C-alpha cells in the first residue's frame, strides 16, 4: 500500500542522521564504513540506520562480499514527490481561489502573489534548508 510505504519513508527520514546519510549518498555511493566516518557511533549503529533506510526503500545494497556499496533508490523519491506535489497543487488552487476572491473584492488583479509558474511566492523560499 502506498500509504504504508510513504509512512516508512517519512519515518526513516525523520532522523537527522539518516537524512544526512541520504544527503551524502546523493553525491555518490558509499560503503557503511565510509558512511560511519563523520559520526561518533559504532559501525553496528550505522548498520541499524541503513536497515531502516533499506526497509523504507530509500537505499539498497547489492548481495555479495563486503564491503558493499550503499546506493539511493530513486523510486522512493518519486513516490514522495508525487504525494507532495498532489497536496501542493491542492493548496495552491485554494490560494488562487482566495486571491481571486480578494482581488474581486478589492478591485485588484488576481495574480498579485503568483510567480507565473503556478507557484505562489512563499516567505523565505530562498532560505529553504535544502538550498532550493
């Protein structure tokens, strides 16, 4: 079920260490030992984090001898993106309707806060934590 998968993905990403691991893996594949380097934790603790990420479908490790590279799985990000965008569109539609009502009431143009790409401007957008 999609909701169960999404729940696992979002729960896995709720931990800052796992988010950091995902961010590092977005640059290149790495072994568990390489992922452990910046943390003051045992390799066993890193494997526990990796198991959570694997169970959520965010990363995979091929079968075979150690060391095995850990790699990100794009389909988990596609799933999150689809879910987020669906809800973003709904919220933006609500805001556009509200803008139109307010503009009609004030006699203004309805696209005052629209960026032209269908996304409303949001305060602090350039300062988003992921740099976008």
